C-alpha cells in the first residue's frame, strides 16, 4: 500500500502524532511495514474531550505502537498561545478565529520533546497533502528539530479513501471503531471545533443542524439575553462576573455559557495556504465573546493611530498563525508589539449574549480616553468649536492647493499651452 518511493531514509524509531482515529490507526502498522521501525504514539490533550482520549493508549498499542505518551497541553495552549494571540486581534479573512492553527505550535513542540526523550530519529503526522496542517507541523519541526526526519504517509501511500484504510486494518486484524459511512471530519480543542465534509463540500448547501455539536441553534436559544461582565488587566482576562478563572477554566466556562445562546458559529469558504479553497464550519463560543470584549475595551482606551497599528498587527499575525510560522522571529516581534499596546487594556466590559450574537453593551477603564466633557452635545467649557476651523483648513490644505492649481490651468488660453 505504498507508492514504493525510492531512497527512503533509514529510520529506527519514529514518534507519530496519534489521535486514535482511522488515519493514524492505519499509519502505525504502515510505518512499521514500510520503514521497519519502532513506532511511538504521541497524543496531545489540547482539550478535545474525554470521548476522544478514553482508551487511546490501549488503542495505539493494539495498532502496533510500542509506547503511547498522552501529554496534557491545555494550560500551555491557553496561556502561551491563545491569550497572547488574543491581544493581536488576529482573525483570518475577517471571520475565522484560527482554532485549528492555534493548537498546532504546542502539539508540534511537545511531539519534538517526546521524540528527544525516547531517542527517536524521526517524527510523523497524519496530515493530508491537501491541507494546511502539513505545513504547520513540518515548519515547526524544521524550526525546532531540523535533524529529525519527517514522514508524511498521505504523501507516500496509495490509499486514498476511508474504505481503503478500513480494508488495510481489517487485513491485519487491527481493531478500529471507525466506519465507512462517517459523514464529517471534525477537529476539536479547547478553543473550538471544526467540521468539514458531508453537505459542506457543496458551498450551495446550507449546513444542517447535525453539523453543529457545541452550540445551540440561535433560533432555539433562550428568548432572554444573558449579560457577562469580563474584567481585564493589561489585555488578559482576570474575572468573569467577579469570579476569577484560570485561562483554561475561563475558556471552558465561556464555551459552556455562550454555546447555550448559539454564540460562535461560522460557515466560511476560506483560502488554504496550499492554494485551494475549502469550506468549513467552526464553533468558537468563548473566542467570540473574548474577541468582542477586547475590541470593546480597545475602542475606549486606544487612540486612532494605536488602534490602526494594532489592526495591522492583527492581519499580519492571522497570516502568521494560519501559515504555520509560529516559531519565527516575526512572531516574537508581533507579540511584543501587541503586548505593549495591550498594557492600558485594563477595565470591565459587559457582553450581551442573545440569539447567536455577542455584543458589547457597557465598558469602563481607568485608562479611558473617552471624555464626556469634550464629546457632549450639550454646552461645555473645555472645547472651543471655533478652533476646528484652523484644523480643517490645515487638514484640507493639500486638496485646496490641488484645486487652485486646477483652476489656474483651466483659465489659461488653449488649456495652458503656448
């Protein structure tokens, strides 16, 4: 079941990013057969849920792995990736909160650490040759462990479908709970869950309710809104309704509360890094609330030039995350700039959750640049409106000079020619 590629590197021990799903269950025996190597399974717990992790070690060993390491990465994901990235305001193509991309750096880093610990000379993943994740993982491997060989079975073997993989496992009497009739491909972590396949492969088909697994339909959400008060210190969430939460617990809590109101659903056709478009549905309840709250606080605290620069960081950082360039000097520079801009983001924001929408209704900060004394429509004694005339005259000076030149040219005989 291999393409029979020549010049295969000699591999003694490989650490496979293992999920327990159909693909990686088949990869374990395939690696042993095609590379004659020991396979160590590595499972990243990024908050995908107990259902996906229960029995995963036994499953990996039943597939032929010599060992299986399950590493809890939830705290690292929340504290070192999600929270810092939030301060950049990164949103891919104006909508996507980058749930899949955010988890990849911590997974790849931990996989390399396991490879070092067990003395492996190679790493492997189950990403297809069509997607973004192959780039994200392999770029991380290149930055963190350029000496390790990388094996990507989907780019080598001849298997192309779920029935192919199921038959491959059946021929080897390897148990697998997957079926040939699986409709959707899903990927979950602490931050979000993604859905692809099924009716979503046709952009003209609306997603049915069976697509969504975390959030309630906005039509079925409560008729009464719920209000959350989120408190921030230098851009970091500290309290929800006066209760303190760790980053992991805050995300879990907001996911639970916001999902009831149908918050965080997204149906998007996006541009993949590899050049093709893909259609996916994402659910990011906590992220939607947090992004709305931070933007509400920014509007109160940052001046126009600072906000414009933060927005430029957001666009650059979204591309960096999506394209798998986390382990680069650019990421360090952008996060440092975002952290500096976030220093005054201290205060409270009230977010209204209602029928699929998270909207800011109140905000306050000791660093607020909003002054009612200046902005009021009533009589005030701090702003002389006649001063605006000089400002406008200077602001529009280039337009005035251009118009005067044009008027002069229009009044010359024969259009100004001699």
